[in-house]
C-alpha cells in the first residue's frame, strides 16, 4: 500500500498567514504601482503649470510648436505651429516626455556647435 502525501489547507487554520501574505501583496503593489504613478502625475502637473510663452512643446498627437499664449482659463493655450498659424489646445494634450526629449535634442545640438 502506497501513501500519497498531499498538502492541503486546513479549514480555519493559519488564517493569519493568509492575512500577512495579502498585506505584503498590498505593500508591494503600493510601492511598484501606486506611488510611482502619483509621483509621475505630480511631475506632469508641475510641468504644465510652468509652461510659458516661448516654450517649445510637442503634443500627444505629435504636433510640434511654440507656446504663443497661455489663455486666461489656464487650461488651454495658443500654440504657434508655423509663423502666423495658431492652434488652441488643452494643456493636458501636451506630452511631457516628448517635450523633454525635444529640449534635450535641442540642448545637445547647441552644445555641439
């Protein structure tokens, strides 16, 4: 006769271990998902609030232009895409990553001259 050993959860036993595992999963989820996302949102908000006339930006649609005017409602701005051609866009449509890449490329091009 052979005996098989099965590891089975005992009903009502070690529920505290399960709670500890769930707690650890929440902590890991917080530090790898929630906290970085909130930090990124904070950076994005600061980036958008610091926009001013003359800043070169890129929208999430890939439109390149220069900030011509920040409107009074403080949620939209006038973007000059070519001399004398303006678009009214929402601030939330500006890509922080693409704009910073554009500014880095412009900075390296100026230093290489």
